[in-house]
């Protein structure tokens, strides 16, 4: 083992020792967030908790980014170099029946984002160990980002109308605002419950998607005495949903198509013909081209429902997320680091085409810069359900905190040689300007009158 490598291994050990010493606090932060869940762009208490931890650690930071995001900046002591972002997501889902749901809002951490904030702070603590930080070149950017879960679409559209945001996902909006312009490499970890005997997994990809907000407008009438005077918007929506289901046989298996949604308004009273019906829908596919193809087909179905009963429909298409692209060099550093910490038997590398079916705005970031988004064990139950719970905080928070700290050390130690190599090797598909243009071109509103 060379002197340089030995030094890197020694500072990794120091970082992990700091994380271990602060384990109770790090896990406590995650559990405090679990007890105070907040949905996207409204993570006020969670942001305040992160701000307090940044202040306690002496980290200079900006707050209020994309409404609730916080970005710290910690210069290494060994001179200039690339900036590495360690990301955690602030927001929760809304799962009213979750055991940790907020009784008023229904918000609940049914996806493990509370653990992400814990592991982000834990990794940062390890990297701030004086004998570690002094040997790193470049900058560490602990970044708490809002609104990864693309939910409550109607509320977010109102925020867009009010000029509070343009893009409705957190990292999307932060990219637009230029908050990733001074970041060179990005990483984060996500908890998972489907890993079997494995404790850490990387690789694979995710679906891209677009979001639909659909409003059917009919004509109200007495549902008992004058139904013939009405135009039933609920029937229009029901017809459209059945039409969408009829598309299933046309989906290609390689496209990993998932088309799903909810009805957020189905009428005002059972005694009246429904005249205002609203849907939030999601069109997911493995590639941007398949997303466009399936989005067009779904729009036909929405129009067909309006045509069938003579209702009006307004279809708002909202730019969603891009598929995840893991940087191969960065992923390999994660793989080696995970094996060193938890062993090869507990580490899984998924094939590049393995698609978990979900979507993440980390995919958007990965089209712009070298990124990696591994998964860590520690959860049980299906994601986004009332049964999704963290049962092993060592695996869900402490292990990934150590791994991300050690990966950052590999990148920024020794004159940031590995970070510079990752940057030089990476070929981004988009820059900020082309990304913003691409997403804006996805946004449109179609109005169709089925009675005309």
C-alpha cells in the first residue's frame, strides 16, 4: 500500500469515527423529521432543523432556495478543486393511514427521506473532522433539497401561477435557478425495502415521466329529475380512465410503462350531475421518447372521454423527471467503498438497464453532471405505503453516511485527482440552458370541447 493510499485510508477511518461518535444525534435528527413530516415546498420545520444543524456545525449556508432548500459550502483545507454535493431530500409523501402521519395534513415519511437528511448531515460531520478536511481539495456542498415527490399537483400549479416556482419538482427548480451551477459532482442515497440479504445497491436506472392535471367541465343538473339537462363530467373521466386501461396491450415491456393517477374531485353532491371533475395523472416510461409517445396516447383518451359525453376537458401537461444515469466512474468508487465497509456479499450492482419503475429528479441532475444515487437497506414494507417503515437505522442512516463521506474523501483527497478524473470522463447530455429549454417545451395545456 502506497503512502498516499495509506493516508487516504487513515482519513476515511477518522471520518467514520466521527460519524460513529455522533450516531445518536444523526439518527435522532432523522427520527425528529419522521415525527414532523411535511410535503414538498412546505418543509418549513424540516428546513429549520437542517439550518440549526448547519449553524451548530459552523457551516455557512444559503436558505430559502426553491422556497425551502438549504445549501452549505465547506472549503477543503488543501486548496481548490471540484465541488461535491451530498444531497438529502426534505419532503414527505401524503399517506394518511401511515403510523407516523401528521393528523392534520396526512403527510408521512413513507419513502425514507427523513433518513436522507440524517445521512447527509452525518457524512458532512465526518468530512468536517479537522484532520480530514485539511487534506481535501475543493468544496463539500451539503444540500437539503425540497419537493422530490411530485404530488399535490393542483396546489403546485397555483404556486406556479403565483410566481413562486416554475418547475414543480425540487431539483428541477434548483437547476433552473442556477443553484447547481457551482456543483461539479452530485450524490445521494435512498432507503429501500426490497434488497433481500443485501445492504447497499447501486446501478440500474429509473423511469422518466410527465404529469397531467386534467379538469373535466360538464353541466350541473338535478341528478334525479333533470339528468338529461346535465353533462356528466364524472362519466367523461370514467370513460377516459377505461380508455387508458385499454392501452396496456400496446405497451412494450422494455419501456417499463406505468400510467396511473388519482381523482381529486369527483363532483359536489350525489344529488347533482357532476360538473367539475379533476384528475392528477402520471405517465412513466423508460426513455424520453417513450414518455412522449405514451403521453400523446393518454391525451387521446382524455379527449375521448370528453367527446363521449359532450364535456369540456383541459389537459395540463407538466414536465416531469428524466431517467437516472449513474456515472460509471463515480459508481465504481461507491462500489469499492461499500465493499470495504459492509463486504462484497452485502453489496449489489444492478445492470444499467434494470429499471425500478419509479422516477426521481436526481435523474434530471444526472443528465447535467456526474451523479450517483445508490440504495441502502433498513426499511420494510412497500414504498409509498402505510407499511413502509425504517426498522434498522444503522443500515438506513449510518452506513450510507459513512459511505458517502468515504466516497467524497476518495474524490477530493490527493489533490482531488479522482474528482478531476470523474469530471474529465463524464459526457453530459444536457447543460443548464438546454435542460431548461427541454423542460419548458414539454409544458403545454390542451383545451378540447367534446360538444363542438
